[in-house]
């Protein structure tokens, strides 16, 4: 799966509440740096998404995906610009997520190792 496909699957898994699909995309040592906290580890992140996040009645609207390339069709980091929407479709806030992967070059099924989220 391409890295762009991986990040799109990340949002689908969160929005669908599919913990198994979400965990499958993340390295065991996954770290999420958020404006309000840092979450260390795949298990802790999946638990946070399932039980601890402030709202679960949300949907991630992806507006753009930016793929770093070295000119040889190798995707490096990926940034996603989007909006978090409430169940009524109202925008809660905008975000940019920067994804890092397990290896420096494009690889099949490289897990996500780090996610840094910026919000407005």
C-alpha cells in the first residue's frame, strides 16, 4: 500500500472506530505529538482514540495530501491538511498532520512511526 493510501486509511479507521485496522497501520513504538499532549506507543494511541479523546462523533475531512519526494518516486514524509467535522457537519477546527514512516524510502506496508498534529 502506498504511503498516501496508508494515511487515508488512518483517518478512515479512526472515523469508523476500527481499532484493529488503525493498529495495523502503526509501529509498536508509534508516537503522536499533539498540541495538548504526547501519546507514546501504538496501544496507548488506539486506547486514546477509543476511550479518551474529547469527541468521538467526528469525521476527518482531508482537503489535501502533500507527499515529499526525492524525484525517484520515493515518498518520504507526508503532510495532510484537513478539517475535523462534528456529527452535524460543522467544522470544529482545521489541522495539519505530518506523518513519518519506519524507513526513509517507500516500502510496502511501512508502518507509521510518528505523527505530529498542528491545529488552528
